[in-house]
């Protein structure tokens, strides 16, 4: 389909967010206002069905917009330098070349990136990291992942892995300080910081220090009632998180760290993070600004739409 003059003046941008259970498409204006979105279930066991589900969403968007939007896609897992996928959440895509396969099917240019990296891109583009030169976006939710943006662009690197802070080993000094065991991680390594600081890790710490269960909701309630087990859990948790983020400061020296994901909704974590980061930095180095994400759950489609938009302008 040839673009009309109207389309050339105001192209729309599609962001596709692929999760382990749902695929969402959002249609965005050039100013990134979302006009419309749809969701479908993710086919995770059959690759052809998976590709077709994305294809159908894009066709639906084209029909709705009466034009051909740019396409950016975010998905969990690793999309390596050859665009080969490794994704625990979408097993049928593992080992496949998703960009080539989708472009063959849909006949348009498609850009794909890791969903945590796109969270960072979304926040640095009109979000909590707007107008900042170096923005690190960190998600603390079911897992721990992130991404780095410099001058409004996602850092593109050899393995497309920059920002994957959850799978750096937890500080041995802190494991010893709190008598914590070295835990196995889903990635195949042991002792990854994600095992302690993501949502399930926080629940595990709470029980480790003496609680009856691993409920993070109960942990927050008890913390606010000054329960000693919750307080001990909090100090240990923040020490681990502060140490992990101090390593990010020494590696990337960002202007701002934007924090998203379920645990970013716990104000005590956000409010105390700078102090705990500084406990792990030597004299003369200070914590960057810590900000809560502005776009939350909308970051997936929004970040993907920005990626497609930037690629079209490149
Ligand atoms: Zn790991």
C-alpha cells in the first residue's frame, strides 16, 4: 500500500508488547498519545500461531487507522545481535529469528527489543527521565531487569544486554553480613541479585528472617506497624538493592535512575534508596536522582512504539 500525503504528514506508531500470557498493541500519535489498544492471548507453544497473532493485531491496527503505522515490538528474553530469540516466557520463539520472520510475513520494517530495555526508553522519552542525558531504567517486579538510554536513545550493544542488572552476583560481603545462603537463579547461574531483590526474593527474605509466609503485601503492612521481622527484612533488602544500584552508578554514572515494576509502588523503597546506594559508594560519589516510573504498565507498548518511531526516523 502506498502512503498518502496525509500519512506522510502524521504517521502513527504501533507498539506491540509481547508477554507470556498476553500480546498488546497500542496505536500512538507522533506526540505519543495512545489512541487505541487491543490485547490477545499469547500462543506460546506454536511459533506459526505466535507470528500470526502479531500479524493479525497489526492488520487490525492498519484497518482501524486507515494507514500503515511504524512497528516496534518488545518481548521478554534476549534478542541477540543476529535477532535470534531466547525467551523463557515465549518458549516457541526461542531459537527463532523473529525480525526476519515477521518482516517476511507482514512485509514491513520491524524493530524488536527486550521489554525491560523499552521500559527505560519509555521513561526517558517524556517520562520520569525526560530531558536527562543518561537514564537508567530499572524494573523491580517478578524479575529484575533494566536498560540504559543515552541522549534519548537506547544503548545498542554487542549482546543487546546492557542493563541486565538482575543477573549480576549479589555482594558476597552482604550475603555474609546477613547469613544468607547462595540461591539458585532461573537463568542457570547461582547467587544472582534478582533472587533476593525481585518480588519473590523480597518475599523469600521476609520468610527467611522469621515470617510465616512470603507475602510481600503482608510484609508492607507489618513494616508500617514497625514489626521487627519486617524491619530486619527491609534493612537487608535495601542494603542488597543499594549495593546493586551502587554498582550501576559506578558503571554508568546516570543522571537519574527511574524505578518501575510492582515493588516501585512501595514508597519506603523509593524514598530510602538514595541513602542505601550512598552507603556503598566511596567519598566523593553521590547517588543520582531516584524517580518512580511515570508510565507503569503502559511502558511496554509505549516503549515499543518509540522504538519503531526512532527506527523510522533513523
Ligand atoms: Zn540469574
